[in-house]
C-alpha cells in the first residue's frame, strides 16, 4: 500500500511564526484580518494599513500565513490584485 505524505509540512511542523500575527474579526464588514504584531496599534487608526491582509474566511488567512511562513513582503506579493 502506498501512502502520500506532505514531506514539506512533515519536515518542519514549527508554526511559531503565527506568534507574530494577530487575527481579528470585524462583525460589521464580516472580514477577518491578519495583522502583524508590530503594526497592531497602527491597525486601529488606519484601515488600509499596508501589511494587513483580509479575507471572509479565517482558513484562507491561515493558509496564506502558512505558505509564506508569516513573511509580510511575501504575503503582500501573494495577495496583490
């Protein structure tokens, strides 16, 4: 019997990069936001703050954070319109 394994994921299960992010749900816009901790205070003053990503699904944000390992520049490239 052959079994598929996600070798990249199994090599390193370290998700400590998530400690550098705050996840926030806005009940008015119905959007989740992933905010880098170093921008957390500025986030409340500027809705369009660069480095903050938003999605209607928390799973989407977590997937993007996982793929980029929390790298803000890489995330911005991934979500460019």
